């Protein structure tokens, strides 16, 4: 029997579709919510029911708690799944869901309030025995206070949104002038994305790895850690490529983290899924706590691939009161192979990763062994400028890292998207780059390799332009030839101009992938 009858997914895009697939496979009905900008979005079409919640700005729609609760009540939903981002880590939203008589598919409200900000997480991590970076103990109230603290702990520092996630509102600062420049901007970004503008400061680790651990717990005090995910390839503190397991860790280093992570969960009586994020030094072989994400992670599919489990279904079953179906020892025995996730963002790497909005004019997903695509778009979809640029995720699997990379190269070559700029061409270059293939990289990888990948991408653009011009000229010549001989061939079967039109259409940069 299904755990619930109907589940509302309080999100949009690829994660809404991903969660709805699990809901439907479990025999339940999926309910979508949408803003004006998402009226014709894929997640709206895929759902069994869909409810309008407001204008395009997130503060008036996907961050509007009352509008989402009203939609859940209209739909007669039994539970709410928040996805990631938006309100997924908002304790007020979780409490509103519970007060409305619905099941919250996430951590208990008390545990969420115990770590309502990243600063709370740092305090509990220290109690659990996890090393933390020096920095502010609470929100920094003013720029003057920030400047004094930065001088005390020393540059470089990280300015972070206390209630943030996904890299939004995070900036590395190397000097006082830069701190003055970014302070108000980051407060504004934090408020727009999360509804709260609090910022804090901590000492920046220089060129570390970003490694996160998947904590899973049930209501009855049972915990496991589904190993780690390597999330080091980033731009502007937002992840681009993730893989599992990390190519940097030895088994004893991995297992060393299990006990403090589980202790962290026990301290706050945490259950369901949680992601324990750290920075890791290749030099000292030490981990330093960043935050605990109280939600399903964007990159959860790579964990699913190597453990052969469905984290969304597991999350739903735990919310319904079921026990964990395995122990740590049993989970460890399930590990097979290597998985990599490429975040397909509607961005232009040639233009400092500027977002690209518009209609999808061509769309063809890769298929074949070891390939999975979690997408929020299809042919004809509109990519709005109001939200995160992630439109899909390409996940590949191989019996080892080398095979996974080869599967990734093949799948990236097969993935065709027209109408918006994407990060696919960048990932083709990265996947074949020597340091990436050797697993030798830090969070500075994109910055360090910038000149090399820009040269590659510019060359590709020039080739596309030349091909487009050739196709365009070919189409015109055929049209001229057809026109000049039309009188002579009136008695013969007329040649269709559709082929010529098609060639001219292909010359559009929107289709030249």
C-alpha cells in the first residue's frame, strides 16, 4: 500500500520532475505548483494536478509559504516534498505544513530549528568533534564589524549567507576593498534567494577539495552514511561536476568521518536525508565542516547509482515512519563502480557563465548503458530568467572512474540542446583534460584552467560559424538554381523547397550545438 495518497512537490524544474517520478512509481498522485513564468513548464505537464501560486519572482511564488499551503489544501494532498533550494530548509515552512495536517517529507521541525542557519551547524559540528574553520560565531551585523573581524582572522576570507545554500551569497574576499564592494551585494542576494539577509565570515581554505557525506537516519535512532560525493569542480562556489566516490579518499579517511557525522545527527535527533559538507585538504588530509544541508541534494543521483538505491523513495518511506532498510555494513557491501554528474546549466561559459534564457528549439537526450538524464525541459520548453540556471543533469556510471569518464564523453557528445547556451561544451573539454582525468584538482580548477577552456570554446564557436555560413550559402545557391530552372521543369515533378528551408534553419546559432 502506498505511504500517501497524494504528494505536493513544492518546487520546479528538474527536481520537481525527479521527485514526481518516484511518487508515481510508489503508486501515489503528484501535485505541482507553478509561477506565471512556469505555466507551461515540464513539471506542470508531468504532474497529475497543478496549482498556480503567484507571479514569476520567487518571493511571490516558490518562497510564498501561504500560497503553497493553500495549494496543498485545495489539492487535498497528504504530504509535501520540498525538493532542494527555495523553502526546502525553511523551518517555518515545515511547521506550516505540519500545522496544516500534512506530512513533511524532510527532517523534524525541531532539528531544523536547531540548525536553522549555517552558524548553528558549526556550533553543533564542534560539539560532535568535527574541525571547523575560524570565523564569526554569529551573523555579522555591519560592514565595520566585518572589516574588523577580517583583519583579525586574516585574508582570504569567505563571506557567506547564514541561511543560504547552493553557493548563492558566497564570495571569497582577498582584501578590505573587495569586502566593501561585495558586502551589500551579498546581503541583497541572500535576501532575494532565502528571505533573510544575514551574513557571516570565516577563514577561507586555500585550494581545498569540496567533499560532502550523505547522512541517512530514521525516526528510531538508526543511522548510516552513504559514503561521500566529490563536488570540487565549481564556478563561483556553485558545483558543476560531482562524482562518487571521491578519487581523493582512502577507505580509512572516509570511515573516519562516519562517527562524528552520526553523532551530529544524534545530538539534534535528526532523521531523513542530510548532507554533511566539508572542505578537505590534500596536504594535511583533514576535513573542515562547512554545513549540514537539511534536504535532498542536487547531486543525489550519483549516490543512487553506486549504491543502487532510490534516495527519494527512501526519504518518503522514512517520513511515513518506516525503519532504515539496511545497516552500515550492509550498505557498504552494495557499493559498485563510479558515477559522475554533469549539471547542464543554461549559461554561457564564454561570457563568464552568464545565464541564458529563451525557448528550447532543439532537444535530444543521450541514451545507452550507464546513462541517466534528470531533466526539467524538453523541446519547446521556456527557460525563464528568474530562477537557477540548472535545466537538467547528466549522470553516467562505469565500473571504475576511467570507464565513467568515457561514458560521460560519449553522452556529452550525444546531448543536443538548441535555443539557449549551455555548459555541455565546457564539460566535453573538462572530461578530456589531463588533470581531471587523473583526479588532480581543487576548487580553483575552473579559475586555473580558464584560459585553456576559453581557447577551446572560442575555436568551437568559430567552427560553428563557418559551418553555419557554408550551410546558409548552400541553401541560397539551391534556391537560386531552383528558381532559374523552374520554367523549364514545369512539366516535371516540382522539387520541394523544404530541404532548402531546413538547411537555412540549421544555420541558426540556436541549433548549431
